């Protein structure tokens, strides 16, 4: 990443096990709507709140690079590779140290936002980043917006949250890593759920053939 050019970037973290088309569509929409200059895809190292037991970090990072290779506005970072456990706040702090000139926008899903108070030192996040909460499949949008406004006030009681936390309704693509892994384990096709080069990588490496539900 060229330090002399970038100013306003989004951060999309996740297990990316595997990265799929919904990840890419969300990143593209957010980049366009919020006028971001780049989206950084950061595969999770070893998050304390989520079990990762399917693919190695190396496989997940390689698939992420393959998934975004044809988009000049996307970039993959392995900044969490050695973090055990990996906390999002520490990643944000590290990014701010490396690139202090950047205006960061952390992209999180609705489910993650609903349990955001369980994140490590969640109250400090706005010191390092703005937050974009993305929803794909909420049935009652007005009710969700009311909940969103109430919750951000509860999370950051005495902090200035104006223009720091956003709620965005993205195009709904009902795709998940769980679905893809299940289809693989059943010997079914996952084509058109993931980018073609990711599909070929999964087949070549024989990933997810023996997934066990937990």
C-alpha cells in the first residue's frame, strides 16, 4: 500500500473461509457509497469469539488474494497472521501506527453489531476508526434503524458519535461460508458462490471435504 496516495480506506475483516461473492459485493458497495479509496481485506488470525477449524490461515489468505485480484481498489493484508488471539482493536491500532494519515472505516455485519459489547474494548474503537454496520437481510428496516440508534448511544454513552457510526443496507446475497463448506462436504457444486479462481483453488486443495458441524 502506497503511503503517499491513500487517505480514506475501508477495513473488511472476517474468517474468509472461504471468501465469497457476498463479501466482494458488500466491499464494492461500501467503497462506492462512502467514497473510499480502497478496501483492505484482513483475514482473521485467531479471533477469541469465533472458532476457526476448517482452513489454515495460509489457505484463507491465499483465497482472499485470489478473490480480489482483479479489483484495483481491493487489497489483502496478513496483519493478523501471528496474533494469538487476534483482536480487532489491536489490528486497528497497528494500522494507525503504520498509516497514521488514514481515515479508517471498519465494516461489520449486523450480527456482529448486535453483540458488539462482547468485543474486546469495544468502547475504544471510535478512537481509531469510523464504523459502517452493513445489513443484508433485515425484514423490518425501520425497526432495525431504531435499534441501531439506541444501541450506539448505549455503546458509546459519553462519546461523540456524530458522523462516526453508519448503518447501510446492502444488496441481499444469501451466501455464507457455512453454506459453501456444507456443499463441499456433500460433494455438491459451489460454482457461482465464490469467484472462479477461488473455486479452482478449493477443488485443487481439496478443502472442506470432511467438514464436521460444530
